[in-house]
C-alpha cells in the first residue's frame, strides 16, 4: 500500500489534468480514476460515491480501468 501512495505522489508531480483528459487510449472511467487518485482534495471522498461514468461514455469496471492505467504506464 505504501508503494501505491508513493506512485500516486509521483503522478501528481508528472501529470496534468489536461494530459490525462487528452489521452485517447484511456476510457472515461480510467481518466476519472487517475484524476481521483491525483487530487489531494478528493482523498477524503469515498470512491464508492465518486462518479466514474458520464453520459455518452461506455462505463468500464474499476478492474478494467486499473488495467488500462497499468498498460499505458500511469501505474506500475
């Protein structure tokens, strides 16, 4: 778990919201998930109540979203 938190801290310094949102390889769910992990203000927000879908976008499972983030190097 400690390793995951250090990866998230590293992401915050490397990525911008614009960079994530413009990445066409990621599903909307994966984008929302990585932004959730990057945002300090959302740390206290329950992931179960955080919206990971949007009208007009096909929802994917959290597992699939994490696999996308791993595949494209957002997480390791």
